[in-house]
């Protein structure tokens, strides 16, 4: 876990904000950014694939893509050991 100093401006699915903490769980996991959303003051943690660096004209980043909205993952199969309640009726 790393506290960012200064915080980094980020674009998130919840809006613009500043990343204050970076969490790294290791080589087989995404990086996670803890961001304070500017508009609402909410604190959210986003995976690396959900955020983008904010616009920075000096660095030539004039129109970064908006990050995709997260969609809930709906499993297509039932995990082993979980009974099908509809079939039991």
C-alpha cells in the first residue's frame, strides 16, 4: 500500500477525483486506486482497468478516454456444492 503524495487526478466511472492510495496485491492482481470523488466526497477503490489519468495538457494528454462503467459479473453456471433451489421445489 502506498500513500500518494501529491494525490493524482483521475477519471473514474463515478466521476473525477484524486487518488490518494495505491494498493498492489502482487503480480497476479490488478493495482487498486483509492480515489476521493471530487463532486460527492465519496471514497471508492477502483481496479486499474477502471480508471484513467486525468487530462494534462503539459504532458500531451489532452483527451483521455472515459473509463468504462463497471458491470456486475453474472455467473452463467452455479458454483459446485450450491443446490439449485428452483429444481428442489
